[in-house]
């Protein structure tokens, strides 16, 4: 009996020291193992094409409804206020937004407050507008105004005189000669303004200078990177009628758009957001697991120190 | 708990070297054992043709046939058929090709479709320069990732290229998008149009533009004066101008959009009705089922959050008693906000990593 009890104690002690040893080992873990873990957590779901169904949240629905509710054929302004560094998060939104506007028959005016935004708008025109809506004619159904330097000054001037800021479109044609821009000289003459924004200048400046100048004139919606979105959340839903929050918002919005307006080929161009949610899930689970494990190790280390005293 | 980045021990080093060798063997197998196992860039080739036309002057526009506007348009432009444009006789059409990058998988599908006789699909061709571009992008991406193992010359090369290209890009961008159109274009429009920017818009008031450009030119020189050994104080004046105009611009919008509109957005009913019921609700027809439970909770949390955080930042009273407790609640709200912002940042960073992996797997290794 004594022997058995001793053996149980010894086995428990070995087990306990094994767990303690593991937890103590964690405190000196080489961080490269964590990098490798994150790489696998992101890489494997991409290779396995792990994709999850998205349930659209209220902000993605609000963005979708804002574009749905304006009359077909309305003039909308889309500002590409980002560059390739944020393409992973924002390009899926841009693709879905342009496809949605074109599917509703809205006339689209593209512009950019970021120098490389113009190139990304061109890419979206080529990959989405010309691919899925070949009936769209430049000058009549869409216009590319391009990039203009001046940050919020550009928005401020556009509230009263678009042609002073943009006398020509990106191809050099005078704005007054473009049918879609005929008689348009103020932001308030657009039904909807959408900004896809990675920082300054971006959605915050559109709220401050465009919506602030004429709050009732048009609907303002935004898509934002995760880093920036906490600055924008206070504006929703009064000043920003719709807000797409990082890649999650993009995935939800893609879901809503492609459910109503499916495409026959190159569907992948409207699934980028959803495709990136699989790696998100696994990587987030890993991060949460590591945070929990780290805290357990810390508590165990404190306990061990207390016991030693 | 401290996570370390130790210099690898011999056992550890062996493990990492094994992993790298395993990766290299995998890459080599993929490259040589699979058809299209490594990056090939493809381009979509489009034929473009333009013809020169004259814009037909409408009656009463003046007999300015000598100044008639010339344009290059597509031969299929509907304005040629409608008579708004007239082809210029004796000027040969100009034709060229435009190439744009296509992902390998789409290129394969497009080539299959064209081979099957679908001529509506654009022509796709392999492109040596884009293949080279993909390899350079993969080399630099892996170079940046290599820092995760330890600092090394490959990472340094990638980092230096990034910094150099970014600095050069911003300098050139500022020159061509700000100085050329806004300053030089206003000071010497004819010269700029002739040598630098043919599409510079024609101003209706060149004289006033000239004098309006002289002011920033002088301010610009004054700003650069701080680089001179003497008279650095001269740069204070343009700095004061910049601060003054920026403050003026931001003050109004800040008060309107961030103070007034936000205050109004916070003044909301604590009991929120369901949207369908709120339109028809009257005092006599009110029922508890019309209340939106989560809407009301959100409203209360929002108001409590604003008031408690404002109390935390209110330093005219000592944070003791009721004020201290309210401020403590404010701290909790702040912590939750920071946590949520951190979570969103993590989400953003993982997306960027996923996008680079997609590039490596799909465009470079062709295994995605």
C-alpha cells in the first residue's frame, strides 16, 4: 500500500515536473518557432484552399444597401486612396465595389488621393469593369480622373469646383468634353461617394471635408484597412453610411455582391477576400493559443517561484 | 515570459539547416520535375489602332478651319460615323500593341479557349521580362522573410532596394505631380508644354496664375534657407504660413465633423426601438416587444463609454470616490478599445502575409 502510494506520488511528480518543464521551456522558446508556426498556419490553408462561408454583418450590409438604394444610372465617385502595400486587404473591396456599382448600372468616376491609387484603379477597371461589364464605355459610363496631389485640399476644392482641380481626365481629355462629367462641378452632384482607404489622406478626410461640407447631399461609404478602422468606427452610421472593415468586411461584402450579381467566369477576382479568411482563421487560432499558453507559462513560473520561497 | 532570438545552438542549427535544405530540395523538384513548375510571366496582347481626325466645327463656331482641333481616335469611334469627326486624308493610321500581365492560371485558360477557336478571348503570350519581374519579386520577398531567421546580407539587399526605390519614387512623384504642373506650369506654361508635359491644361487666366505661383516659389526658397549657414530664421516665415493655413483648414472641419457631429451622434435614445416599429410607434401603442434589446444595450454602452472615458481624462478633480470609480470604468473601455485595435492590426498583417504567400505559391511556384 505504501509502495503503491509512493509510486503514484512519484508518477504524479514526474508528470507535474514534465508539464512544468514544458512550460518553463516555453519561457525560453526561440521565437523562430513561432514564425514557422505562423507561416504554416497561413501557408497550409492557402494551399488547401480553405474557405469558409461568411455571414454578412451590419456594416457590410449597410454598404451594400447604400449602393442598392440609389437609382440605377446614378453618378458615383470612387476614390482609390491606397497603394500596393494595402492591396491584400483593400483590392478585394475595390473589385466588389466596382462590380456592384456597374451591376446596378451606376456611372463611375474614378479618382485617387494616393499616387499609386491611379494604377490600382486602372487595374480594377481592366480586371473587373472591362471583364464583367464590357458594355461600359469610357467617357459615357466611366471616367478615370487619376491622381491629384494636395491631400484634403483636393477634396475641399472639389466640393465647389471639380474642374479647377481636374481640368482633364487621366488621358488628357478636357472634363467639359466628357459626357459623363457634363455639367458636373461639385461633389454634391454625385449620389454616392466611396473611398477605399489605407490612411492619410483617406476616409477620415472624406468625412471631414466632403461630408462635413454637404452632409445630406450624397451617401458616403468607406472600405478601410484594419489598422485604420478604429479611427473610422465613430463615424458609422451617421457620417459614414457603410463601412467595410478590413479583409473580413471585404469577404462579407463580396458574399453579398456575388450572391446577387454572380459572374460567369474569373470568379476568383471576386473571391479574394473570402480566400484570405481561411488563413485568417487558422492564424488567429494559433495567436490565441500562443497567448493562452504564454499566460499559463507565466502563471506557472510565478507559482514555482512562490513554492521555492 | 520572454521569447528569445538566440544564436542557434549546434542542435538547433542542424534542425534549421535541415528545414532549409528540405525547402530547397522541394523547390528544385517543383522547378524541374513539374511542367510549368516555376514562374512564367504571361501577357495579354491587344492590338490598338488610331486614326487622325478633325473635330467638325458646328455652324457659327467661326471659320477657324486652320485651327481645327486634331485628335487621334479609334477607327471604330462612333463619332466618325455620325459625322462629328472627319478622317484626315493622307495621314496613315498608327498601330501598336499593348501588353498587360495575366496570372499564369488565367493565361492557361485563355490559351485553351483561343486554341478551341474562341477568338473573343485576347491573345496571350509568354513574356520574358515579366518572368524576370516575378523572379525579382520572389527574390526580394524571400530576402525580407529571411530576416525572421536572422539579419543577413540578403535581407540588407532587399531592404536597401526598398528604401532606395521608395525615396526615388517619392522624389520623382513630387517633381512631376506637384512642381511641374503647379509651379513650372504656371510660371512658364509654353515651355513646360513643349519640353515636359504636353497635356498641361490651358489656363484661362495665365497672368494671375503666374503671380499666384511666384508666392509659393518665394516661400519655397525661404523654406530652403534653413540649409544655408546663416539666416536660418528666414525659414520660420513659410513654416508659420504652413502651420497657419493647415490649422485654419483643419479647425473648421474638426469642429464640424469630429466635435459637433460626434456629439450629436452620442445624444441618442437609450431605449432603441426596432426600425419597423419606430416609424409607427406612439405613446399609446407602445409595447415592450418593439424594443430592440441589443440596440438598446449598444446605446447604453456607447453613452457609458463616452462619459467614463471623458471622466478618465478629466484632471481637474482628483480621481477618488465616484469620480475614481467612473474613471476606472473608462480605463476598461480604453483597454478594450486598444485590444480591438490590436486585433484588427493583427488581421491586417496576416492578410499581407497571406497575399505574399499567394504570390509565392501561385505566381512564382505555380502550385496554388
